[in-house]
C-alpha cells in the first residue's frame, strides 16, 4: 500500500481529483495518510476532513523564523511515514532538508509545460497571465519530481492544452486544471502505486 502525504495551499481541486481517481479505481493500493496545508483557511483541509483523512495546518506565520517552520513541516511529514509526498498546489518552496530526506519521493504538479513558464515567480494565476502575455497557442501541465531547484526536477508526464481566443487567466487556469492537471496527477500516482514508476533511490 502506497502511503501518501498531500500538501496543498488552497481549494484542493487536485486533491479532489486524487480522491475521485481512488474512488474510480484509477489509483489502487494507495492511501492518503494526511493532508498538510500552510494555510489554515484552505478548503483542501475541509475536503480531507470530509473523507476522514487527517488534516493539519503547518503555517510559517506560526513560527519565529523559516528554519523553525521547515523543521516543523519535516516533523509533520515524518510523523505519518509516507512513501510519497504529493505537492498539489502547495505554494511553499520545499526546504532542502525535506528534499534530501525524501529524494525522488516528492512529486509536484505545475500548470505549464515545463520548461516554459516555470521557476521563480511562476505560480498559480501568474503562470496563466504569463502564457497569455506571451501569446503562445499551447500550454498545459507537468508532473515532475521535486529537487533543490524550482520546477527543475525530472519530468514524469506532460499534457498539452490549447489556448483559445478571448481566454482570461481565470478561464485558462480552469481549462488547464480540467484537461490536464486533474488527469495527469492521478495517472502518475496510479503508476507509482503499481510500481510502473520507481520512486526513492534511483
């Protein structure tokens, strides 16, 4: 059984997609042991509680410095002994102490086709604003391993989404979620659970 921790910052739509994929059998032999958010008001915590999944908030605002927060976040993740850490809209730079301990066991969903529109400053709606400002015709989403860089880890899957005339950042964000993010993140988790993708020491 693949034990997962899912880290989120907002509404948890990708978390919802994971739950739905588990219900449909797309993801088998896997369980979400805990949902962690840096935002105590994140609706994702409610989604988790409604599924009787442990939901915890570890917020930088509750600690005197970033180092203390990083240590608390690592301690919370360690407490459930996960096989896989899933960043599903987690707007926190994961500290190196966590990346080193969970090397090749942390995956992230990013709302663009990496290496385009990624890295420092590209998160949430800012990604889609960048896509529209540049005028590209195709965007999408990427699932990748997390390393010490920002959006620089090994790519596991990508799915393209067309940009349409008249798109606003909000409209494009929703299309990328529906047509890419909610499909490829559960798909990759399912492959990891089936051991079709190796995690850990590689």
